[in-house]
C-alpha cells in the first residue's frame, strides 16, 4: 500500500466557515489537506458571496483558502475610518490564529486599486507583510500608490510603455480585459482564463517572497493517478481534488465539470473502463508554481469499449501506444483541473479504423491521410526515431 487504505473512506473535505473579526473584516482558515498555512490579507469590495461557488468558480476568499492560505478578508467599508488600525487587526488576528503558520510572513492581495492606494502608505509599519499583488486599470497606472514591498501589478488594458519587470515590481498587462474586475468573480467583467493566468503569476510572486506554502506537486499528481489506475478507487481519487474540480478530455469532449459530474465520469466512464494492461510511460514532466505538465505514452489493449477515449467504438483487441499531454492545475495540495489531449488520429490508425487514403471532395482525387501509427509514440520516445519530414512527400492520386 503506497497511499491510503482504500478499504476505508477518505477524509472528508473541510467545510469553510467565516469568522467575523470586525465590521467588514473576516477570517477563513486554510482549506488544504495540510490545514495550516501562512496569512494573506485580501482587499475586495464586498464579501456578500464569500462562501459561494458558481459554475465551478469559487469566491476569492475560498480560492485563496484552497491554495492553503489563512485568509483575512477586508471589505472596502472597513478602510473608511482607520486603515492602519484595520491592518493591525488583520495582522494581530493572523498572529493569534493557530492555523496560521508560519506567522512571520504575510501576503496582501488588492483587487480594488482604491483600496491599494489607501493601505500602501501604511505597509512600512507592518514588516510582516512582505509582498503584494494589485489589480488596476491601465489608465490608473500613474495614480497608483508606489509599493514599498515586492509587488505584482495586473493592469486591464494595453501598456503605453515597456512593462517593468524587476525584483521589486512586476507589471502585467491584459489588453483584452475591459476592467480590473476581470479577476473578481460573480460580475459581468469577470474573465475566467485571464483571471487564472493572473492568479498563477500571483502565486509566483507571493510564494517566491514568502517561501510558503509549498507543496510537492509531483507527489499530489502521482497519488491521484495511483488511485485512478492502480487502486481504482473513485472516492479516493476524488479526495485528492478541490470542492469543484473538472477534467476535460479535449479530443473527445468528454470529462466532467464539478464534483457531481466528475464523480459520475470516474465511476461510470473512466476508472473501471480502462484495460487491465493500461500503462502510462512518462516521457517528460514540467513542474510550475501551480501545475504539472506531462508528456506520456498511454499504452493499452483495446479489449473493451473505452468510452472516454474512443466513444462508440467496440473493442478491436489491438494494442496501441498513444502520445498524450496533460496539463494539471493544482490548487494548494489538491487537484483543480486536468486538461488532457492526445493524438486521436494515431489512436484510430493503430486500431485499424482509418483508411490510408480518403476522397478529396469535389475532385476525382484522393489524398493520403497525414496520420501514422505506433511511429508517433516511437518519435515521442526518441528524437532519432526514423527520418523526419517523410510526410512532405505525400501527394494526391486518382481515386482507386
């Protein structure tokens, strides 16, 4: 047994609970499996939906808590009287929280530029706050308060000058974004992909400065795949994932978005629908601040219908080796999503399901399919396998 005993139920996901510290100031404990994490002060306009997840998108406090931070959320109204006192309340509360570890470093994330301008001048009085991220419109760039600590600035709009990239100030621009609210969920300006990109950059800055929280992303991904392919446990596979995860198999548009849908996929279409001799041959692995990117060869005998991979195709009883790529996003110490893609052409070719030539519409010609068989896996495995560019010789021919 490498991981948990699958004969016993996995530990349940932690339930989030908001603790009010003052009017407009609240505390949310880490939602990671580790259960402890460093402090983060979150500046947002309102926490009306602090514990909401809509269409798979969590609120900002929830997302940062899933990343493993102890989150103090400060609303705009809380800064209207004494910003310095509110920062003191936040810092003191984190210092007294037993789930906040370590206590000597705190991050800050300002999703409203006005709130950043309000607190920036007081940051030198709080040396535990070591780094920050700020969202603003590009038009407000000149009016933003300077930062006394390493900060990542995210600007909606196009840059007018070369973005600054230094150890103290990292500037990122998002030309398609109409408002700095692209990173704030539950309103019309929110953009899922742009926010996700900026969030990865936030983690790079904050973890680089705070040196925490750190997780072994490889071990988390390996544990997940062990439950999928070795132990074949739906419950334990899902226990490695956040509250609302998703999986997309790009070539076949299969997968599951959300815990209920994904659990159904794993139980009825994936974990028990893979051949007994399934093997994943890892070719390369790239580790990022919040993701693992794998190149691998998926090897199997097609002795049953594998509907997530080859939907609607009865078993051919042929052996295949398919080049795959997986982009796995890990939030804290749990998986958030998997983007899986593969060469479906070679999959069909290796199983004898593609002809060598097809008719070219509107002509009396036929073209040779630019698809090959197990050679694709061999080429991924070895750069020196066979001569390159042989398909450049492919030509049409009269229909046979």
